[in-house]
């Protein structure tokens, strides 16, 4: 029993690190993977570098998407599309409250 109380702080530290650091990162990675898999033609997206556009085609061989922008059509890797910014772009616009 004495040995268990000696290691309790170390075990508790690993549990805290798992629940506050490792688990949320794994959950976010899973969400981003699902988001990239659910992309379809016509979706408006923003890349992680800030390029805005609309998906016009997919290349399953290269795991990439073709995005139509103001500059023309550009090919990006699926992982370069930002989940957070693309979701914000596609949210319905809320009217500002006036006081």
C-alpha cells in the first residue's frame, strides 16, 4: 500500500495529461479527417493559407481537390482545407442586434 501512495501523484499526472492534452487532440484529428472525407463538389471552403474558393473536382489518386478561385482553378491537398474557417464561412449570417 505504501508503494501505491508513492506512485499516486505520477499516475494522477498521466491521467490529467491524457484527458487535457492527448484526448482532445485525438478528437480534433478525427473531426478533421471526417470533414475532409465529407467534402463534396460545390462546397465553399477556405484553405489553411487563407485561399477562398469552391470545390469543383476531386482527385482520389492524389488525395487532392481542385478549387475554383478568383485566380482560376488550383489543386490543393485535402488536408490543406481548414475545417474551422470553412465552417464559419458556411454558417448563416446572423443579424447584429441594435441597442
